[in-house]
C-alpha cells in the first residue's frame, strides 16, 4: 500500500500469518489486522479471485418490480417489504 508519508503508521502482528507489519490506523485489539500479502489474498478469496470485481461473478440476484414503472427487474440484495426498488433506468434517472 502506498500511504502518504506524513501519515502515522502503527506496529501490528498479522492475524493470519503472524508476521510483524505496519498499518495506517491504531489497532484496537477487537478486530483482526492483516499484513499486505494476507489482506490481498483474503480480498481475492472474497471477490472470487483477481479481476472478478466487487462481489464476484456469482453474486446472487433477487427478483423485484420497479416502484416507478412496474417493470420486473433483478437486484443484488433481498428486497424489503415497504421499501421501493427501482429498475436500472429509473434508479439512474432518479439518482442523477
């Protein structure tokens, strides 16, 4: 990671491999801290490997109906009762 040189760094022990590392935040002890190598490896596992993007290629999609036009659509989250869901066209238009 390439952090600003005037940002304070803190010593920590990687929770996965046990190697000493430095991080740009004060570890609190209640959350794991990872070295750069372990962080990159875990990030790749979560996203389905390098290049898969956020959420990976196999992210589940849920059927929904657009609250504006009534068109069937799919969204990457479980829709909640009483909360509107929008198709891609209306989500973009209403957010811009």
